[in-house]
């Protein structure tokens, strides 16, 4: 197989042995692989892959067709269009994955969009529903709303019937976020003027959190799942946390156990695949790059101003 391989904080394309599916596993003939912030950190050597996953091939999400199954996995999966998350190794033409983690891609959905679905929507659903306990009629504040997870969170919040306030620094993204279901779109300074919120999804970090914590409703939940661009150290107003009885929590998806990921993915499949099929949620794709252009893809991802996901075409298709 061909794979993007980390080489001293850079990337090159190499031939590697094809993966072999073990018990409970499949191999996917990859078509598209999303790029995420964790991939940039893995390339820098500061966020290693979990045990059992490729240490030098980045990529945590993939779409493609099941081409091989392990001895204990049903052959009915062969040929299925799927997307999924993996510990690492997705930015390659063949990807090993857990059968229990597969999400079937609905007919009519482009595989390029499916390549950016799994990480964004699993992360957003877990943060908002399983941790943040967001429910109908509550107020949600999403920082970094123009990114992959942020744009997914706006849609999940809208689907749940929440009032969604999206924060972005780019005026060019305001209408796009409204089209995804945001009720309000503001810049960072506008956070000071919003109504108190029930759930904060923090994707930016300290710069946003220090403002958002002043706009908490009673019993609010603050879920920190990213610190991109905003810093990882923040002052917390403990008196306000006490007064509002708010809860501050955080997580990463990558470090969860396979069993916990299976549980989350089952919930996501039940809640989101039907709306995805109906076009009620979507994956905005900012740009698609060929696997050979992986360096350019990472540079584009790291630059400001994009809206939605950046994906690599790993199987020769552009759709």
C-alpha cells in the first residue's frame, strides 16, 4: 500500500506492507481520509498514536470500501461503503479498522464528505449529548464553529432543538454557519453580550473560555475538547462556578478504550445516520488534496480561514 509517513516533522509517501485484519477487524480500501489537529501533533512528535496503531502513519478517520475481514467477522461486510475512526494509519490506501466501529455511508452521500464525518460527528455528539447532556430548548455556545468538529456541533445542536450560538472570527463564515443551523453567529467579543448558556463546547482554548465562563446559566456544562489557537492554560472564576453550580469537564476521543468507542459509535449511528441520509446534516469540505500532495494539505489545514473539513483523496477518487 501507499501511505503518508512521518519523517522528522515532515511527511513523505512510501510503500508499506498491506495491513492484515486480525480478530474483530477489517481492512478498508481507502477512498478519503480526513485531516485533524491531532495529525499535526503526531507529525510533531507530541501526540503519539495509541498502542497497536501505526506510530508513523497519521490519520484517524477514513471512508472507503471493506476489502477484507478477519476470521471472526461476517463476510457480509465485504464491499460495504463505510467510514470510521482509527487510532492512526488512515492516511494510506489500505486501512485496518475495528468492525464494531464501522458506520455505513448512506446511498447518495459523497465518499469525500464521508471521509470527514466520523471524527467530527462522533466527537461532537459525545461532547454535546453524552457529556454535555444538551437537550431541546437549551442554549449552546460553540467556539471554533467553522472547523470540522465545530460545524458538526452546530448541526447536532440544531438537530436536538437547542438554540445554537456559533463563534467564528471570520465574517465570511457567518452565512454558512446559519445555513447549518446556527441561530446566532458572533465573533469572540460578542460572547460578552449573549444570553446565559446551558452548554459551552470549547474548541479554541483559554482565550474563549475566559469569556464564556462569564455567560453560564445555572447548572451549565462546559465541555473542553480542543485548545487550538487559544492556549491550554486559563483562569477559572471559581466563585462563578460555585454560584452557577456549573460543571467543567473535558476529554479526547483518541485515548478512549475500544469498548467505549463502540458504545459511542453505536449511539451516533442510531442518532445521526438517518438525518445524514435525509440531508439534515452534512460535512462541509473546505478542500480535497491528493495523497501525493499531503504536505500541501497539512499546510492548508494549519492556515486560518477555512470552513469545514480538509480531506485527502487516498484512492484516486475526487468525489
